[in-house]
C-alpha cells in the first residue's frame, strides 16, 4: 500500500537560527523507507563547523534579551502554540514518521503525535512553576547583621539533545519541551536514520513564534556531528537517549569537560508471571510487552519468567501470537508489525537470534528471516528451559525477540531479574498484593509496572538504574535537569 500524499515536500535541510540550512561542505547522506528500502531524501551531513554554527547561534539566543527576559507565561504560550500546530499537522507528521521509521500509522498518530501534544502541553505548565526556597541562616557575624537567604532555579544554558530512532518525534519533544519551558535553548540532533519529523518540528516551532536560534536541529552521523555537539565548549548540558555503549562514550566526554549530562540508555526488562495469573492475561500482556513498536523499545519485555506450573501454556500462547502477526507497511490497515528501522539493524537482530539458537535456545516460532523488500524480522520466541546464560538473555536485542524461562521460587526469579547490567523497566503479573509488593521492592529498575507494561505519562518520572542511565525524564524531576540552583544571600 502506498503512502498517503504529503501536502509538503520531505524535509531535506537542517534548521538553524530560524532558517533552513544545508551543510557548509555540501555533504549529505540518504534516509530510507524501511518498509520498502527505497531512498526518501538526502539529508545534510553536518560537519564540525556546522555544529559550531548551531551552538553559537543557540548561545547567542540564550543570552539575548528576547529569550532571557521573556516572562515564563510567554514561554508557556509558545509551547502551547507549538502543541496546537503539532496537533493540526497530525496527518503530515504521522505520515513522515511511518515513512521514515516504519511504525504503524495508527501508532504514529496516537503515540508519536498525540503523545507529543500531551507532553508539550504538560511541560508548558511548568514554565510558570519553576521555584526556589527561602531559609534562615545562623551566621553570627558581624554582630547585629541579619541575613535573608533563598535559592532560585536558573536555566542551565545551551542544551545538546540527542535522540534515538525508535520514537523520533516523541523523544525529541521529551527533550525540548522541558528545556524550553525552563528557559534553555536547544540544539537537537535526531538519529541519522530518522531525521524528518525533527526537522519539521523545528519549522513548526519557528511558525509558533519561538525566536530564531532558540530551537535548532542539526543532522548527521553520531560519530561526527553527535561527537562534535557533545564536546562543544559552549554546550552547558547534554541529554542523550540511546544505547548504553554510546552513553558511556558521552558520559566520559562530559566527565572530562565537567559538563552536566543525563542519559537514558538500554534495557533488558524482565516480565515476571506468577502462578496465580490468568494465562490468557499473561499471554496478552507479555506479547504486548515485547512486540509493541516491533520490539524497538528500550523497556521492551524481552526476558520472560513464568511460574513453572503455567510455563508451557503461556509460552505456547505467546508463540501462537507471534506466528499470527502480519508484517507489512505501516500504511496498510492489515499490518500488525512493521520493519526494523534499517538493514543494519535487521541484520543485527537476525544475527542475535541465530546466536541464541547456536548457544542452546529453542526457537519455537516461525523463521525470523523474511524474503521481501524492506527490513523485516518475524517475531521470535526462544524457549530457555534450562535457564542457560544465552547472549539473548544478557544483551539488548532491540527487536521482537522474547526469551522465556521457567522458575519455581520467588527469591530465585528476583535474583534472575536483577542479574543484568540493565535496570530500566520491569513488570509483574499477579493478583497477589503481597507478592507483587515484594517484587516491586526488590526489583532493581527505574520503573516497575504491575499487570501492565510500557505505560508512560508526562507526570511520572522515567529513567534507569545501573547501566540503564543517569537522571530522570518527566514530571517535576525533569525541571532540576535543565536548571541550576543559585543561592542568594543578602545581609542587612
């Protein structure tokens, strides 16, 4: 099924200082439709000089009277206006997302666009609610002197935001909305695979009335454009969502530069099904936890632990679900799962499935390899009855690949759930409150869901333990991430 007709041309430029911009060196790279492998556009491949231009523009905008002295209520109105424009362009943005990322058009509308609107409106309200504290001091000198002391939250400055390819528009909004609400300026670098909606978002922000230079988008490769952005001396804060491997590189650079950084990284989320859980509910929940967004989710429930008494029934049911899922273009109403984002990622996922089988995992589902145009991988269920230390149990696959293991004892499964370098998310499926709370208390993860999975909200903090990251997105917690605390002491 062909894509709906776009009312605008595909974005093929960066957006810096309120203007569509090409790379100074004239270099470009292609972006593709992962459902067909067809080239969509040539996008600027930013050089270090392009990054320098964007950051200096952002710094000048931050220091300008237009932005620095803008009342918080005015920033709130700009974000609300941007939310309205994103909502008005739902069909266009969703079409761009499905073309460039491959996700189902319904999910593109509901999650990417509607979710972005929700986050923009929520964070807009925080612009007028950034606050400090007052407190008494006990300084005894000079004699007779009194003190008035307080703190205030001030914008961190220029923010370098680097986002992944699995939720390109929504992840961009997760970064820019709170940063702009706090009074920072932003240079956003989308993933090289999926830059189209980020560029369009910057154009809409300009249309909403954001001053030039406040929100810029640069495109390019992580090892060049991304690295130049992270290490730029005028960047005050780096926020990154992506792989743990790249997060470590960014973290080391920011440590050397003494630069503020927050990292939302990889995951290997356990799904724990207790013996009292209705097997039908467990099948539906576990399948949704891993197959949502084609498994390309940092909190994907890729490790399934099922009580031995219902293990066979649950795993057979999930395998039946996997084998019934229809693959195809996200624009086709009959499609239930789209492609991997790129040929390289498809090959990585297939390679990890093959490695899991070689190490002793039992493939229960159909052959994962798909002979058709595009970058497709069939949903895959691997039984690991002996609980062997398979690579697909340890390493993040970031695809529709589930490894299922039985357990007998609650303490044992808690130990297995925590036996990972990751700690982003987890879910527990049970009707027994005492056991649910025992697992919630013991699981080492930033979010633990009970009888649900992959649910997020702008009011609920999100982030990871251990190698899954540093810092939290959303809610009040995110305000501290984009502001500095300044103490004020007045003697009188």
